[in-house]
């Protein structure tokens, strides 16, 4: 009788738990190019690489399923499904029309791009120049709830580089593509970090006896040793009286912490400021945000 009861619980609860633990799905559209990018620089702007770096950054968080929206990739999947439904295969692949939908859609736009090499002639030297490479990649990315089409928020991301001056013999060439890759990785990492904070706010999971807090972020949370975070008390949910729409919870600033150690799945931070330690001490459930 006991064994039957255990088997019943396993059959009943396991599918329920697995359904609840499915990670949200994210799809990233190909970045558009805004009017702020000059025509001369557009040929140096690798849109496919930017999207690839964004997808890689989201996968690295291990908090989302990343769905491809690349036309060539989707065509390959469709071709495979067609093959699976033919007489040549077992037909055990996903059927047409059964690809997963995204819970969130990201629509990036490159709003500014600089990628240039400057030269300055050295006095008293023939054909000698000081060369310096510089660049900037600025992107706005809308986050949409795909079930409603509502814009949840817009992220503004920027990455730059500047090399040290070096002496060269001619005015020629352009910066290495390595620097473009670094900028693409930079904006992508920022996007993934801010997106995670939007969907899964950083929270205090425990306050220790030695004046530290433990945060529900690890090495995949975009934090670094020395990072300062503002701490807020999450109050009651606020409802718009006209529309009945939830506007989120009221938040009250209560202090600051500084990251001291980052473990694979959690982060330790020292309490550096506590506005009212008696009536509103930093404690479990408090929300942490990057200072504005």
C-alpha cells in the first residue's frame, strides 16, 4: 500500500514540478541600424556577430532558453522536419508548427557606431606618425512580452575601446576586427545582465552574523568584486486605479552593500550603509539594484 502511494505521488507531482521549472524562452531579432550610423561605417558593422554574441551571453546566464530567429537556421529546421515527415525517415522529429514560442522578444537597434584609426604626424620626422585606434558601439534594445506585445522596458547599452598610441610609417589600414568583437561582447554581456535583473531581481537570501548579506547571484550574474549595490525594501503591490494594471511594488531605499566574494551560485556582500538598522534592517527578501 505504501509503495502504491509513493508511485501515485511520483506520477502526479513530477510532471507538475517539471512544468513549473521550465525556463523562460528568449528570442533575439537581428539588430536594426539607426540613422545615427553613417553609411560609410555600415559596411564594418557585423549585425550577425552582434546577435550571435547576444545569444551566447543569454545562454551563459543559464536562466533562459534561447530560441533562434535566424532565417537560415529556421529554414534548416524546417527542411529537417520535412524530411522527418517523408517516407525516408521515422517521422519522430517535431511536427510542423510545433516550434517553441518565445516568452520574451528582444529588438535591438544600433543607434551609434564609431570605428576609426587616427594619425598624427611626428614633428621633425619624415613619414612617421602616431597611430591610435578607437571605437564605440551603442545599442538600444526593447524587451517585449510576446504574449501581449507590451514593451516591458528598453535597455541602453554602450561599449568603447581606445588603443595606446604607437609609432608607424604610414597612414593606412583600419582597426582590427578583434576590437569590434570585444565591443559586441561588451554590449551583449550588459544586455544579458540587465535582462536577468529585470526578470529575476537580485535579492538578499540571508544576512550573516558578521555584517554581510548573501545574494541570489553567482558567477553568471554580471557582478564583480567591489561592485556596489543599492538595497530596497519591497512594499505592497501598486495598482493603477484607472486600468487595474499592476505597476509593480513600492520600493524604499534602505542601504548599500559592496560585493566581497563571488561563488558559482551565490555572492557575498558587505553592508556599507544601513539607513534605519532598528526599524528597517537589511534582511532576507530585500531587492538589490545597480545604483543609478
